[in-house]
C-alpha cells in the first residue's frame, strides 16, 4: 500500500445458534478505515452501524439498554506501530460512556438495569486495560489482527473466539498457508478444547429445566474455524476476509460468519 492512502471496508458479523429450545440470530454491521502512515504504521477507525436480533431492531428493555451502552464505545481508534495495536481514544470513549450512563440511569431502574450497567462498566469501562481487553476480544479485531500477522507467524497460530450465548471462549491451534500465485491466505483451526463449553451447555440445560443430566453422547462437540483472506499484493493490502466458526452438539448448534470487504 502506498503512503497516505486510506482504505475503507464494510463488515458484517452474523450469529445463528440453537441452544436447547432457544433459537436466535443476530447481525452487526461495521465500517473500518485503514490509513497508512509509513512502512508498518497505520491508523484504524472502527464504526458500528447497526445491530439486529432475529431480523428486527432491538425493542426489549434489557437488550436495548445493553445496546445503548455498546453504541457509546464507537467509533474506536487504534494506532498500529510495527504490528502492535494501541487504543488511541480511550478518554474520548470514556467521556461518551459517562454521558450515556447518566442518560440511561435517568430512564431506567431496577435490578436488571443495575446488573447490565455494572457488568458493562466493570468489564469494559473500568480503565484503559479493561477497555483494551474488551476490544481485542471482539471477533472483528481478532480477524484484523490475523491479517496483520506476517505469514511465517501463521504456521502455528492460536485462534481464540468468544462464544457469546454461553459466555465462554474457545481456542483453536491451527496454521495459515499463503498461496503466492493467488495471494490467498487460508487458515484452518483444529479441534478446540471443549470441556468448559460442555459444562456451560449442561449448566444452562439444568438451570432452565430442559434436563436433569446429560448423557455421554451429549458430551460430543465438534468445532472448527476457517479464514480465507484475499490479498492484493502484500500483507495488509487485502480485498476481503471471510471467517467462519462452527460448533455442533446435540443441544447446541452455533454458526458465526464475519465478512470484511473493501468498498
């Protein structure tokens, strides 16, 4: 990429899952702007454009509260220096969150609201460390960071992903292969450790009275993660990136797709 050039991307993140009798779909849309400053230094701006659950705008009270808090953290800016990501507008985001918190605290009350509020403020807005960790836990940022890796570092690459419905994280060990003729990077992650995921499924089923216990067959969980990124000429200069997460279990089926495409 040439210096002083900006590239804009549109992002769609969709999640479909079935957990016992619960079925849900969610879609988030983002825009990303990359600005190259020099060699390996960039500025990145991420904006969130919308979020829908089951093809509808959010209308339930608690979902709406959570969404309003989430809206306050965007846009977010990163400085990338020699491959290291630095959150560049922490104070600006903190100020927006404070204003939004005051607004929502005047509108809502009760245990449900206070729980969502405290979870968000503690896990996202407590300090710069918490906020940085939150952003880097997002699937979008994990894919962006994957695209910033040097090819040789992908031969043994650990890929982590948050499985939001069960509030847990899976980690795959895999490798990426770059086809020098097509400039397409393909990454495939092997089976993740799923013991904690199984415990989450079991706890959910028992808590919601779907079952008393799970059979050995119910403990069978298959998972996979794939990514395909089309580069133009070199790393970072890419046209598209497609990531897919799949989890299959008798009681929990999950599919997540994250697509990044240059405008």
